[in-house]
């Protein structure tokens, strides 16, 4: 899954997003950091459950066919165990190489929970809480989970109404699903910047405190 983040934005997309951040920050003292990660978690249980779901029916179907050929009978337990053992590991490899297939075996709740946790961790790890006025905003995209999250520092939360970012997130996800990830992420940054400009206009001594785009595998 580690290539997902690198493939998510091409060079033109990255330049578009960085330009959107710079344009937004020319109007506000807020700091906007788009962060794209390949996945928020590696979900080891999904590999096990998915491999079981793929290998078990295949072993059940194959047992009578192979058992009859080997003269061991159509319901040989040894043939079943052997087939299941042989198929389980390739099924795990398939799941690791096919994110869309693996995602089937992860609950929506788990996906949401892991993305939220990774976004919060990233907010602190990348220092968005250390801006001069407490005006850092993380625009977080987790590619594997197909989810986005906007997390703002306390200085912003004290002034900006709750729920302000909900529609921005929905439009960002819709754009990503439509294959317009660079355009959608740039548009999300612009909209975040417009909100920040209203509450935190640019200061004469403003400086760029944080990176304008982060992509992590």
C-alpha cells in the first residue's frame, strides 16, 4: 500500500496544491498543511479474515475434485487441510497487493476510527499545534481508506463554528472518487483559506511557518 500516496498526486497535482496553499496563506495568518498518506493503518486482521474467506471456499470446492483423483475420497479431511494451507498464504499476498479487495474485509467503523487517529497523530507530529496564533489547519487525506479529515487548532476552533469543514470534506472526497484528486485537494485548500481569511486576516509580520504539502508512504 505504500505506493498509494506517491501515485495519488502527480507532479502537476502537487504543484497545483502547493500553489493553492500559497495563494490562501497570502490572505490569512492561518497555516494550511495538506497531508496525503498511503494508509492510516495496515489492518492485519483484514489480511487474516480475507485470506480465510478466500481460501476456505476454494478448499471446499477443490477437495472432492482432487480427493477423487488421488483415490482418497471426495470428502478427505487431509486433502481439505492441504488445499487450505496451500491457498491461505497466496490469498494473503493477493489482499496486500489489491487494496480494493482488502478494504472489503474492514468495517466502516474501523476505517473511520483509524483515519481520525492518524490525523490527530499527524497534527501533533508535524507541529500544527505550534503556530504563533494557534491557527494551524491539517487537510488530511488517507488514500487506502478513501477518507479525508480536516483538523484545526484551538485558536481556530474558538472562532470558527462547529461543522464548518463538513461540506469541504464531502466535496473533497467526491472529487477524489471522481479521479480529480489534485483539483479537489486544491479546491479544499482554497475554501479553508477563505474561512481563515475571514477570521484571521493576514498580518504585516506574517511568515510561512509550516510545509505547504506533505506526502507520506
